[in-house]
């Protein structure tokens, strides 16, 4: 794939601050004159809608079936949005990408290294993956403050402990671990420092 743009993704457990920080980075880059395409996973593809349906119902498929749903959704995402935007020279900022599949499905017993290798082979590798770290207790506390019920399928503290451990274990060159429990502004500054150090983008 001809690639002229940048791909920056936000990862971490639910409640880590991904959506807030992705929006702030988008605003910062747009003020600096960059064309930014903001997106998220799961998408509105049929596979993405099935993922959300399962979450709404609090049901789980087998790890293998769930993984295939996420991969199908991501293939559509890359084909229809991410790939064309990168070819057009835009900065793509995604709220979740394939490291979430590695961590969440790895926590369910699949081989995280195999999942990671599969995803890196099939999909554009990010220029920068910002993994925001918070404890499961803090993540669930933030979710409750949004007046949203905890998702019983994905947001149990026991499973989030395993997911968080897999996120922390990621050591790819494009992965930057950022503490997510500070103030919104302090986390934002840490993110901007990583963007400045690891990409050619400047604010």
C-alpha cells in the first residue's frame, strides 16, 4: 500500500481515556494544519455491529469466533477508511486498533504473540500506538462517572487485570506506554511528547 500519511492509534482498557485523548490530539494537529481522519473500532460494518450486539446483550462467543469478527471488521476498516486516508496523506487517529484484539483475546486464552504477528502481517502497522495505562479499578470508576452501566461481557475487573497485563507487556518499537491516571492535561502533554519524539508530526 502506498502510504503518505500517518497512523496513530490509542489503546488500553476501557476507561483509560482513549476517546478523550484521541479527540484532543486531533484538535491539536488540526490547529497545526494537518488533515486528520478520526475513527474508531469496532466500526459500523456488519461484523462491527455484531460485536456491539454481543456487548449489549452481555454475551460472549468463543475467543476464535470473536477474533474472526474483529479481524473481519478491521479488514473493512482498512479497505474503506484507513488505507485510502493514508494514501491521501492524512493523519489517521483510531480509538482502538489491533492491539486491543491482542490484549482482549489473548486474555481469553489465545496466543498473543501469534495474534500480534497475524495482525502486523494483515494490517497497516501504526506509526505510533499510544497505550494508556490505568488500573482496572480506575477504569471502571471512570466508566461509572459517565453514567454508563458496566459492560458485563468486557468490563469485569478480573478480566481487565489480565488484559492490562498484556497491554503492559507490548514492546514493539511503535508502542509507547503512557500513564493515564494523571490529569487530562498532563496525559495530553505526555502524548504530545511521544508524538513529537516518534513521528515527523509537530504541533
